């Protein structure tokens, strides 16, 4: 599996509940990807900002999304392709 770095802003639809954020879909290059599963979640810091990272899949491809909690901006960080 090959990891491709993207680092582009994306729009993400989420559900908030029970003290968690659950991404449901995102739009990248005018295409909408429906998220079937969040496979891993972790947090780090970038300067003063806490950043949440989500490893997600649409059932065919894996992606890493990040949410900067200070700016509230989402990014598509990486995609993993065969």
C-alpha cells in the first residue's frame, strides 16, 4: 500500500454527540466521499492548536483527515492506495 501526501483543505460533514466528532462525508476536488468507517482517531498539537486526526475509509480507499480545533479547518492529509 502506498501513502500519498495531499495536505489540502476539504469540506467535511460531521455528527457531534456524546463528546465526540464523527465525520460522515467529505468533498475533495468536487467529489463527495461517503465515510463508511472511522478506523482510528488520535490527537496532536501544532503550535498552540490541538489537531484531531481521523483515519477513515469509504469502503475502497483509506484517508487521513485532520481538524485544527483552533481554526476549525479540515484537511485531507493523506490517502493510502494499492
